[in-house]
């Protein structure tokens, strides 16, 4: 446990939790501090923080989420750091049964597309499709809306869609059930996976120490091995 007598509490959006969990386990071992990571939808996690005022650090897959958390007085201004970046890609079920090879293929008649309307992928389909001038044609094939990365990928796992707009790292997190179709460089969108200190932290020094730990080469390598980038090309 930390010096305050209870676990050091880390919250994370679900789809950015895997590398963070490895880092938390390593920090717990090397620093001798009991840690607890809770993963879930950022909206639900922040609602819990606002209600219960418990927690030390939170990580999400898009900066706008912590922008809003700062405005709500839940995240310490100036504390945020980027842990890495993810690149947009078309995510298809393993084997790519619909034969999706390009963004134009998403415009074919009968193609079923899923998008996220909340979380780190909110609006990404619009950014990508608008760059290509294919917004109307792609929108016509959107048949499913998901509220987070996990529920978006559930659409892929259950065969309810032929493709979703996701992140390159998904193929590392769910290698048995999905593949990534890469987009041309000029159509790609990158977003930051960020971390910040919660205003309700009971140990600011330990929270800052943890963020410093997340910036070490050892932790950066953990993120790289799971598909994150530390520099946008």
C-alpha cells in the first residue's frame, strides 16, 4: 500500500488498459506500492471519481476526454502526459471475409460498417471519410453505433459488421479475431493516449512519481510492443 494506507488507484479506458496494466504491475513490484487498476468507459470512470472522490491517475485514448475532465475539475491542469499515439485503420474480422482492401471498398453496396459515437474513436470516421471525400457514401453503409472501443470490437467479434473504424493497435490486442487494413498516410488520423493526475489524489508526490515512471524507456517499449507510436511520422 502507499503511505496513505490504501492502494494507489489508476483508472483507464478499456482499450488503452493492456499496456498500462503491465506498467502498473511493474511499478507495484519495483516501487513497493500496492496498486489497483480499474478499466472501463471513461465517462463511467469519471462519473465515479466525481461522486466518490477516490483515485489518483487516469489514462484515456483521446485528449478531448481529459480536456473535459479538466473543465469539470477532475484532472489537475498541467499534469497530463502523452504515453504514445495510435493510428487510425480499418479493422475487419479475421480472414477479412468481405475483402476490404481500401477505404473505397467501404462504399460498396451491402458493406456493413460500425463506428464509435463516444470514447477515443468519437468522430474518427468523419475525419477519415471527409479527407477522402467519401462521407456520404460511407455514411450510407454505417449500420451500427458503439459507445466505446470494447463495444465497437464486439461488433467485429460477433460478425455484425464487415468493418469498423478503429486503431492499428487493435490487431495487437485482439490478434485472434481481427485484422487491420492500413490507410494511406494522407488519410490517417493519430490520437494521443494520455494520462493525468486526478484532483482527488491523496498522494500527489506518488502520482507524479508514477507519471515519471510511465515516461521511462522500459515503459515506452511496453507500449511500442502493443502497437503504440512515440512519434507521428
